[in-house]
C-alpha cells in the first residue's frame, strides 16, 4: 500500500508542473491552485513549512518550503518522494555542498598561497538546494544571509549541519555571523537584524572582524558594514585573469570597492594602479588593504562618480597623467545596472556608455576587462553593448577570454537565475 506523505500539499497548475519538470525549483503565487492538509496527519500548511507539490491529478512533483507572503510561493528542496526533510536531510545537503567546494576549489590555489576553500561561498541558495540561504566563508568566520521564511525557520537545523560538516573536515570555524539586513526579507515578512548566531554551548566568538586572504592578497574585512556578506567572492578567478596580464601595465580599476581587482593587478607586477569608487569608505578600505599588502607605493585612490571621472580623463590629457595614466589596462566592475527585466534597455545603455568611455581612453594594444553582474543583462546583451561601444569608439576588439562567476557560485542548468555574472577580456587592435 502506498505510504501517505506527512506534509501538507500544494496543488499547482500545469504551467508550474512544466517548469518543475524542466528543472526550475520555483512555484509562483498564481500557480498554486490550493493548499491542502497532510494526508497522513491532517496538519495544515503554515508559513515557512515543508509542503509537497503535486499536480491536480495527484502526481508528485517535489517537496519545498512555503512562503505565504512572497510571489515565489514554494521553493523546492527535493524532487525525491523518498526524502524526509529532517535533520539528516539537511546534513546530507551540507556535506554535498562542502564536497563540491573541496573538489572544484581545492586544487586551484596559487603556488605557495592559501587553499582556495579558505574564502569561498559555502552555500549558494537554490544552486545548492538551500533556497534563500547564502553562506560565505572568510577564514574562520561564516557569514550568512537568509532571505526566505522557510530557511529562517530552519536556521537551528541548518546552521549546526554546516558547522559540524566543516569542523568535521578539519576546518577551524569560529562561528556564524548573520547579515540578515537585506531588503528582500521584508517581502517575506521577516525582520532585519545582524549579529552572531548563538551557537548552543559555544564561547563568544568575539569581534566580527577578519583578515582574509584570496589569491595571496590580504584583505581586512568589515563584516558588519560592508556590502552583501563583506566581500565579492564570485570574481576570485576573474581577478586572477586580470593579474595575469597586468605586469608592467598602468591599470585603471573602476568601481573598485575595497580594491580587489586593483590589488591583484598590483600584486601581478603592474607599474601603477588607480582605483576609483564613488564611496569614500570603500576607497579608504582599499588604501588600507594596499598598505596591508605593501603595495601602497604603486597604487592611488580616487573617490568619484566613475562616469564623470572617465569623461574628465577623456577631455583632459594632463588629468590622465596626474591620475597615473595613460592607462593601458582598464577594469570595469560596475554594480548591477538592473535587477529586473523591465529595466534591461536602460541598463544596456549604461553598459554601452561605460565601455565606450573606457575604449576611448585605451591605446591600440591596450586591454579592457568588463563585466555584468545582473542575471537580466546576460552574456549576449553584454556582448552587444560592448560591440556597439567599440563601434562608436571606432576601435576593433580581439577577445582574450570569456568567463563567468567562480565555481563556488555554481550555475545550475534549468535555473537561469543562478547564472548572473559574465566577464569579458579584450585587447584593442
């Protein structure tokens, strides 16, 4: 006799069933026909609970977490009807996530440098089957962000699973610092807060500060006030790509944040690096990081709006020299110009403009590293924007390489939202 399932049920439309069959883990608000109690226990569905998803005819599609206030009503965590979403389930997922990082990151360290798993993304939300959860590792600190009510309820189960997994593999982890201050939590009816997760039986982890090393470069990270979880780990290997071509060059690092591209270029032997960011706090941290690595003599920092700054360099050759130019390697790492599909056209204009400005400054033989970190501004749209920028600047480009986010931020086919970063390197010919 078929065993009755212990979870409430979300009955969904044929459209939702097709999307799930194609690999997507989301069921949207308008795709839920009804919520029914568990056939085994009679338990009704509640916000954040585990629910089975099935078609109207009864076919099982998967099991996920319910979000009653979100447009994404259910996020799947498994498609296996034999799974029970209990402590052992999440411990298996935690082990799989770390196994993957050890495999794809473990052997990539630079000679004589730190292992690439010392600073990496440990959990990448839906890509690892933890919908709404991001966990980054910076040396002995895990920094988490929770964006869904289901994962908020599961913190007492998931966090110990992650800590036990890493510590069990010989990793020294002080604790989990929560950066649950993201705006998206409001859409789930969740409060905003930050601080150490109170691990049962553990000592006070102390100040949430850390000096992290990536690609052999040290960074003093402000885990409390910095953007996201404190750093942008997804560009790890793209920074290496810049480092590989930086020797002897004069580099302009635009939208530099705390300086990781510029620091990698300087560590790779650049003759000079100018970092530019609109945030004075970011520029100050970048300068501090330059001093921390003994690179302050070959680096300079300017707080400015990058669009206005590049226009000023284009208009004034003397200004270029004063800023450390002329530059023959320019890095463009702007924030996402769009976070929704409806603004893609405006975003494309922004990417065309910024790339056109950079190309007008570069000499023949110079290099451009440019990227988009928006899922909606995908690789083809970015290439089209750069191609138009090159046409308008009357230059031709030779592609050096095309890259994406580092593999600790895995791209899962069938979930296009997991592919959000595209990175291109060109030479002007």
